[in-house]
C-alpha cells in the first residue's frame, strides 16, 4: 500500500483578480522507501500540492483526498495534523535561512523538535540526540556547533541542519521542496548524497520537488511532470527520460543544453505558461505545443496509460503507439510554418 | 593533448578587447570593536590576469563568493580596483575619471540576474529601455521612441507594448527588456551576470538563443557568469574557473571538459547533475568535504588545499602558478602543483597534509 496517496486534489485561491486555480485534479502516490520526483516550472502547482497536503496553504479552497497510512490528511483537525507534521512527515524547504529561527541556537531548534513529539525525552538526552543528528548530516565538530546560531552556519550547513531537524523523529516521509536550489553544485551534491544515505539507512520515503531535471535523473524512482496545475506525465525515471510520451516532457528535456557533444541551438519551448486565472479549455500546454491539433484546444485529454507499462501515464491526444505517434509528429512538423519564439 | 578542435577559435581573429592585469579587489570589513586595532579585508579578487578577445564568450564559473561577479564589475569599472590594471580596447581605463569614463560606458554594458529587481516597477518599459539615450543625451522624443521600438523588436518584444509596466511582462520577457537596454548603444562588451538563473528551463533556452543570435548578428563579446555549468559550456568559447578570488583553471571549453586539470574543476564538473539517468548511474561523483573558507583569511599556498583530496605539503607552503600543465596547449592553464591526469579518479586520493590544515567532517560524508 502506498504510504501517501493523493487523489484528485484541487486547490484554488480567491484573489482580487479572480479565482486562481493552482492545482486542478492532481493524483500521485509514494511507497515506503521510494523517491517520487515532482518536476515542473514556476506556477505548475508542484509546491502548492504538497503544501496543501501538509495543511500549509491558508485560505485555499481544497478538494480531494490525501491518504497518509490510510488516514485523510485533508480531513484532520489542526491538532491531529500537528502531531503528524514533524513526527511522521518531515519537511525541508528551499531557503534554509528563512526556515531556521535567527534568534535561537541551531541545537535548541532541533531539541525543540524532538521534545515536541516525544514528551518523555529528557533535556540532556535530547541534546545528545541533536548532536548525533548534526554529526549524521556531516556538520564538523557537532558538539560545539550545536550551540551556534543559524547565521554562524554557511548555506550548505544550514540546509544540512534543516535536514537534521526534518529527520529528528525518524519520519516515514520526507517532503523536500527544492532542497538544493539555493546551493552551489558541490554542496548540492553533498546534500543529495546525504538524503540518499539517510533514506537507505532509515527506509524513509521522499517526495522531491524541483525544477532541475538533472537532480530528478539522479535520485527519483518515479517522476511526475506537472504543468498548469495538472499532471502531464507520470512514469518511472527511465521512461520519463528515455521514452516519454508527452510533448511537454519532450520540450523540457530538449530545452536543456547538452552536457556532452555538439552545442547545437537550443530547442526552446516558445511562449509562456498559461494564466491560472482564466484557464483555457482543453490541454493547458496546447498554446505552446509543437504538435497541437484542433481537438487539443477544446477538449482536455485524460491522464491515461500511454505506453507498455501500466505505471506510465500521459495526458495527451497523441497516439499511444510509438510508431503512430511518430507519424503524426512528422506530418505536423512538415506542415508547421517556422514559428517565431515567444 | 593538442587535439583540441578548432571550433573554439574565435571567428575573425579575435583581438584582445579587454585585459585585466594582476587585478586585486579588497573590501574593508566593519570590525565589531569600538576602536579597531587592525583593519580586515575581504580578499574578493586576488591577482587575476585575464583576457577577453573580441567576438568570443568567456564563461566565468565558480561557487557563491568566489569573486566572479566582483571581477566582472571591476572589469566594467563599476568598482574601483584596489590594484592592478584594466585595459579596454588598448586603453588603460583603471584610473579614468567618471567624466572620461562616460563615453566608454556605452561600450561596456551589463545584464543582471534578477529581471524583477533590475527594472523599476513604476516606470514604463519604453522609458526604461530609453534610459541610455536620455542619460547620454543622444536621442529625444519621437527619435528616441523609434530607437526603443527598434530595440524591442530586436530582442523579440512587441514594440506596441512600449507603454506597459514591467509587471505586465513575464520573467523571460523582462529579461529581454534588460537585454534591449544593454544593446542601446551597440556595445562591444556585455557582461551577463547570471542572466538565466532566475528563469524556468523552457524560458532559459529562449534567452540563451536570443543572446547567441545577437552575438552573431551584432558581433558582441560576452563575459558570461553563471553557476550552471551546462549553460556555461553551451555558450562559452573559453572558460575560467574561480575559487576564492583566484583563477584556478582557464581553457577553451572543450579542453576543460575533456581534461580538467585542477582538482576543483574536476570536482565541480563531476558534481553537475545530468538529466540522463543512464549517464548519472555510471558517473563517478567527486564530493568535496566542507565549505569554501572565509575570504577574509584565505588559506596559504593553494587556496583549495584544505578541501583538496590531492593536497600535499607543497600545496600549503607554495602558491601554484597558472600555467599549462601535463603537455596541454598553451591556452589551457591550471594553477595546481599536482594536476589531475587523464582518467585519474581523485576521489581515491587522500591528502597527505596535517590534519589541522584540512577540512574534516564527521558522520556520513567523511565515511563516504
């Protein structure tokens, strides 16, 4: 059984400009010990989905289900949710500086986390555990650094302290929202390696939200590609990168500069993402899709099995059979005028 | 090693457009003491010599705080330099007065990272792009509007959006506004400081293509600063890697990627996550311990020695020169006493220097 199962989640916000439909019917699940990567651009709804699940979207109108160990997180009271948050589900955010309180020592903040969820633990035992955790995430001289304030830590160390805090109560699930985006590549490599080791050691499930396809290729078991508040494609990692079905996935991968080989002109996706306020009918990607057909602009394609594997889902009207799909693409490619970018 | 392809050579000869010589930039640090006994300095850029040839793109890479932006800003004379020389187009501009600098300002332009912070939200786009014409008093009224609309068209913006505010544009379009403004006087050199870091990948590709089209059509020279190494590889002819205010390696891009000589370059290149799961699984990662040391008291000798897996006593005592190593071409230079051989895996090395000179980490990382 899946550890977390999100079913048909809808999230919208009322604003002065109208109703922002941030998430429009998203479903995904994660198994114990697995890593689910959620990838998408700004405004695709990837962060809002997980924040809603954790009860962190204030003032949002939410529909759907989020079953954690069979219990619906969206139906829980604040107190029930607070018990789970931090104890069974840990969270790491992008910016470690604003997630740590500047007035309190790093160690104190970890100790607070431990004592909040374990009423039995003594102060000295909690302190010992905090030092252990800092050591676990590779902070040098943890017995001394435990009494440092966040500003005395570097960016990478703060992010590691955040991970120590998120892992303090051995959560079954870790939600990491752009955990390495603010970090340099060498530090990013340290942090990703550490999440991976902690996962192997404690069997933690991880939901990793990022815009970086390189990070996804590195660590995710399964991948959800989001666009315009919807899941566009969902598959295991190899399928996502090697035999994707959706033109948006294709566009994302092609717009990246190649790391080896010729430096050809980049194949950018023209245009910009759709507005979440006046949501166009049909496929949200239709306006930017190189293979767009008349039907795409009026009818929203369902998210359905798109390949040989039952876990490969795609939301696109293109034929599911690879050869037939290729035929459509070639035909469209030839009939398409060379369109200007943007 | 002299098999580097010629496609890195700059078309059209490539005279030196910009040269910085032994450039040093220190920033004073405020001391917490009431009566400061000794003034402390951040050694942001330390004795850097670098050339940029006309028509090329020089990539400048390194981690946060390595001095890459400071170096570029010194080169554009946006910061006064502590010592050393900046020579632009054959002229020493290090000590030029603000007035004498003004005509040269047209020729050196900058594009910044944050398309939200670098545009005044209360001014119309036409007036933002028209600023250079107003400041240099070269065009007024209808003439200015015409020129601005021409620039907008050049960067792929709709000229009819002349009267809109920045808030009405998306991130990618705002970055185009920044590019248009930089192009106003047909500059020779554009310093792009993380121009695509704040953009989504699909938009990032649009801006990178725009920059390369403009370079081809207008014969521009770029200094391209970025922390995304795939982007740097894509746009650059040559790359300089900085670490703690020093250039540790400099080379044409293919040579650098094929044979990184400095252990830091090697680690940096191996740390980039690749969007290809097959490749990612095969690749050896070199994971550096610890963080970049403080630039107020940089380490002795080679500044990388506390984190370097190959560090030896010489590295602590003697600073390595930036020269061609292991028979590389003359334009591939590395500042390392013990450069990385082809096929060498530096993660297997252990430093042979005293423990207190190394960065030691506890727990998982050290056990790696």
